[in-house]
C-alpha cells in the first residue's frame, strides 16, 4: 500500500459527501469514515465508497470490554475495509481481542484490515491529559508506552501526531504504521487540534500516512487543496 493521504469525510449529510467526492473526477481516493458518517449512513456508505473504488479507513475508535470488541471487529472485517482502529487505553487484552476478531471475520483468501490504535487524541495536550485524564506522566512517554503495548498485542500501528513518529519508531520500528491527523497547511485554521504539522513536516518526520479533514472538506476548491497537499506530502 502506498503511503496515503487520507481524506476525513466528516460531513453532515449524504448530499454534501457525494458533492465533495464528485469533485475528484473519479480518482481513487483513500477516505476516512468516522463515527458521524458511519452512525448516520451505516454499512451502506462503505459499500458505496468501495464500489466507487476508494480505500477506507473506518475510524470508529473502539473501546469496550474485550469480548464486545472482538465480536464487533469480526463484524467489521466482513465489510472489506482497509484500516480500522481501537483506543489503546482499552488495554492489551482488548487490543489482542480486536486483532482476533478481525482475523475471524476476514473471508478465506481475503486481506485482514490493518489494525491501528489511538494513543492520545491529537486534540489532547499534556495539560489536559494530566488534569482531566489523571495520567501523571509526560505525554511523549504515554504515547511511546501505549504504542509498545499496542505492538505487543498484535496491533499493526498507531494513530498519532506526526511529531511523535520518531519516538514511536524508536520503540516499535519503522514498519509499524503511523497514521497522523492534525495536519494543516501554514495558512489553515487550526480549530480544536492542538498538535498540528504541515504535510511536508509529516513526511520529514517519517509518518506512514496522513489524515486531512477540514483543510480539504471546508475548502472553496477541495480538489485544488487536495492536490497541493498531496504534492507536499509526496515531495
Ligand atoms: O479536520 P481535521 O483535519 O482536524 O480532521 C482530523 C480527523 O482525524 C478527524 O476526523 C478526527 O476525528 C480524526 N482524528 C484525530 N486525532 C486522532 C484520531 C483521529 O484528529 N488521534
């Protein structure tokens, strides 16, 4: 799989989603289906996107008891998605249950979806993590340790800030996937993200993939912004 620029389809109705994708003139994209879209349109949206030739990161960030996560992953694996994720905060048992579920649900001869784990959301900074999640450690150490736990549990990679990629690769190696949201061009509005980098910086930091939402989805000319960001990303 080529190192992807994944477009987060965080749009609040079907017509807007279709209108956005129509602007890409049939180009095969890598898209992220998040909770908003999946809870609204369900499995149908996955079938529709697959039929249009897109690859899919299903970003549902599962976090529940191991048995529930395993059974849910078994269900999701039947959807022919490419990447799916869990919260590493669910613990090692939950993460390995997720992997087991994906293996059980992948059709014979089919490709198991890549499983990644969220370490800390890119909207969480160290102050919030310490004062509200009551994790009394440095953010970098939490991210590094959660990534190692994920790897030990059979998870293929993590969702992380691009700034954390060198530290994660230091512990988990360069073949461990790093999928990085919190991407902005210099001129973009940062919004609720706290740890942002440009596509070029993400490449230099060694990210495997980047996730871009509002910079593209709210742009006046989404295709133009996508092409520019892709060029910066690919170098
Ligand atoms: O609009 P923006 O580029 O900030 O969108 C980033 C996307 O990546 C959103 O869909 C958000 O839910 C997702 N994400 C994130 N941080 C994580 C995991 C996922 O921002 N750690």
